């Protein structure tokens, strides 16, 4: 019997490796023939070495040229038409919209549309974002409600939003919380000596609350709080909310924060942190917070969708109002000055990840969804 074909469509090869490669490997072990359609930069060999077929596709996450965007949908339609995958799994906003369109035209019967977070289009107050928001909502209604499709969301707030708005039929929505974390790789290590390291690790975007973190660091430095404030990650020119690298260098040269840039060995990097912070304005379910909790690090995050899933107030960390620099600084100061509290919260976070957010749990839930789709008569 021929193996069922499972195709992923994501924007970037690095994202597929960090968020979906383990799932793809699990699907191969379950007997699927797995391929990924993505823009290839430097992770192609990692993907193919894992046994996943790689189909390169040139695309831009912030592309707005109608002809180029239509051409990309056509190329994707041609791939689906030729390959005839049994299941296509689209991850993130643009792949969901373009992939769902191509899948419908190509006659793909089983479609998983996974939205990791509502991001710039839904949280920005800029005019461009407001216009795009209305377009995206109409596209959701048209593309995500046909037989054989499922919408995967990562947190309860987003599930409630979609159900309340009527954008997608409730019966097509599945909650699978995040991409999971490898608890064997991200594991606790003894705290390093010296000044406590307060770390924000993410893409360097305004929407991640990076500016608020820098302001809070400056405030605490003026108060004489003895800590190091560290940014880990690169700017993302493909994102409308990207912080220019020049601004990151200015902050570093001023001594407000340290900017470590992109780091490949995140277990080692997180091991150097005493606490981890993400004052983001909205998330799906931030993988870095799962990884931090798995490493037994206490967390300070904004009280927004996504972050609430992993930060249990007063138990695994602190939630503070989004965009509130003073509240953010107060929570950070509390943990900087309380080693015992850091240990208790870190241990609680580690237990929570093992019980609810491990990669094995998330992969089993997703594979179960695939099997349910294959078993459904179409």
C-alpha cells in the first residue's frame, strides 16, 4: 500500500526546523511520506538528512505585489496538482491563506491550517494593518470552512476569538498548544554565578515588547539594580514590526542592554539566564517561553493571549499588563532579588512543561488529527 503523502508549507526553512521538524520525523516513523515546501536559506541539508523531501519555493513574508503573490499561489497550486498530497499542513498566516487557496483549486481534500499567532495584522493600530485585517477576515471565512479542513490554534483566547467572531465553524477548530519542547534537550542546569542575567530571546520586533524591555532595563539601572539585561535574536527585515539593527547597536553601545544576536545553541544560552522575559503584545504560544520553563527558568511576560498558557501567575512566573514598563520593571526586580523564588517558580515551570507542553504530547495530538482526517469519508 502506498504511504500517505503529508506536505508542510511554511515560509522559512529555519522556522520549519525549529518548530515542525520533530513532528515531520514522527510522521515519517508513523508511515507518512513527508515533504516540506519552503524558502531555503541554510537549513536544507538538516531537513533532507531527517528524511523529509524538500521543495524550494521563493517567497517573501511581507510581499505585497499582487502579480508576484498570485504567481506564488499558482506555483503552489501546480505543486499540489502534480504531487496530489493526502494531507497538506499550512503553518502561519501567509501559508494558511495562500496554501488554502491553492489547495482548494488543486482539489486537495484534507487541509490543516495552523495559525501560530495573530501577529502584526491583528495587533497593530497602523492603517495598513487595519485594512489588511478586514481582508484577512473575509479570506478566513471563504477559505477555512470547506469540508476536510481543520484550523489549529495554539491558545484558548484565539479559539474563543474565532468561535465568537464566526470566522470559522466551531467544529473545524482544534486546540493544539504550540509546537512543544524537547524536554530532554532543554533541561535544568545550576544557576551561573555573578550578576543575574535577565534575558529576552526572540526575533527583534517591536511587537515582542523589546522596546518596553529596554525601557525597563534603563529604569532598573537608574535604581541601581545589579543585573545584566540581555537581548538574544536578530532583527527580521521581512516583518513590518522589525527593529533596525542600528537601533539594537545603539542600545548596546549606551550600555542599557547587551545584544547577543542570533544564537544557535539555545539550551546553552538559556542556561546562562537567571530569568526570562517576553513582554510581547500577542502570541500564539511562544516557544521560547516553553523552552525557558523546560530549563526551569522563571518567566516574566505580558498578560496577553499565548503567554497566559505557560505563565501561571505567581507559580511559574509573573504576568504584567502589556506596554506597562513600570509593572514590567517591578516584576523583573522582584525575581532579580529573590533567588529562592526563582528556584520555586523554575521548578514549577519545568513540571508544567513535562505534564502539558512536551514535544511528544504535541506530536501525538497532531498525528491523531492526521489520522482522523484520513479516516473521514470525503
